C-alpha cells in the first residue's frame, strides 16, 4: 500500500515524515524511465493490457507485465498512482526499462483507440530505489518534501525496499537525509543477489514467459481480473500447476564477458539444465529446470573454459506446502 504521494501539481509543503527512512538510496535513471498516462479511461485501458488488476492501483504502486498476443512477456512495468484528490486512478506513472520507452508507447498506441488516454514521456521525474528493511513507516495525513512526488514500498517483494519518485533535479539528501547515497551498480548487485528480474536483459521481450519469470511470486498478476492481451497461455499454464523452469539467482566462479547472454548451463554429466540470462560480475540470473537447482552446474565458454555455476532458491519465494 502506498503511504503518501504528491498532488497533481507536484508541489508540496515541507513535512518531512520520511526523515525516519534509512537505507541505501540508488538512482535508477541510467536504466529506468517514466511514462505518464492521464485521462478518464486510463484504468480500463490498462486493465485490458496488463497482467495485474488495475483496481489495485487504488492502493498506490503495482507491478505487472505487458504481454504479446502469444502470451510472452514484452515489458515488465511498475505503475504508480498520482493523487488527484479522489479514489479514481486516472493519472498514472509507468516505470519501465529506458530502452522500452518508445516500444511501450507504440504498443499502447495500438490499443489506444477511441480511448481518452494521453501517454507522454515524463523526463521531469526520476525514480530512486531505497534498499531498506524498514516496513513499518505509516505517516497518516503527512506529505513529502516539495521535490518528492511519491514514496512507496516496492510492490514486488519486501527485500527490494522502497521506490521514490522525485523531480529530476531534486537533491535526494533533502528528502531522505538518513539514507546513504548509492549508485545503479549497487542496486543491480542487490537485485541479482535476491533473484529479482527487471528490464529487457533479464526478461527478453517476446521470449520470456511471465510465469517462468516469477510474476506470481513478485505479486505481478491477477487470475481473477478477467481478460487481457496474452492471458490464455498464462492462465492455462498456471492452472496446470506445473512450472518446470524458473529464473533463479546464480553465482559464477568467474565473471562472464559483459553482454553475454543465452549461454547453456549444463550438469556435471553434461545434461542441459537451462540458460544463463543476464547478470553483473559474478552474480546473475539463469532460467533453470528446478530439478537441477541443487546440482553441480557449469557454463562452458570458449575463451574462458569451464565456469562453475551455483544456483539457489531465494528466501522470499513462498515455501512449498506439504
């Protein structure tokens, strides 16, 4: 649930409730950007295009995927409701991979037929991640310092901390004075350690399947909301109850060459176990058959030889029932 957010004018008096929030504050501007969707048809428009339920935007932030008609993930997004003084979420910020801004605009334009939805880039606002374990800040009827627009728990999982949206030229230390300043590298390292996919490298457009990308575990899908583009394959796979492959965090014995993706991961006996997806240094994500997660795994690279792969199941995954 979002705690507080800014007004439509994005100008707020100084009431620094958030001085109590501490952690590592990392700018996401190098790889994440914002689109702004406005208009009375915005909730209904989004409802027919994304995996999650647009009604939950009334709670503030929302994680979702936009799918192709074949049911493959196109883009992972985080949506934020901007306060308009009522409960109608008709003014929404859409956070996405910066390389996906134009493709998402084109994708939305295809379906924005006779809809009163204005879709524009929002360069005046930037997103920050606050890596923090604090979850109990509930400042009712308080407002953020003027450069800030909204501050909300990350809608995916608690280990990802908070999301802050602020005016691009803002000094974040004025908003969160108790936070240490980090960098995008720090954020990515934390994300890969926790096994959280994000962006076009981790979730290749038109290739990745949402359920294998852990969209359910990341609170990114509703199975009761009704129809949306690409729903059929996702719903059918979910109701079979069988997901044999998932994205899991991996640690490598030696960093791969930057930009390396799609390398095959094999077991000690040479059996195919999955594929390396993306990463940073010796940390990354791999799409692995769950039956091989605890086995000895390797990647064979022509110019690097055999690289050991240690896979693990994240602590935040739901525990299997007996």
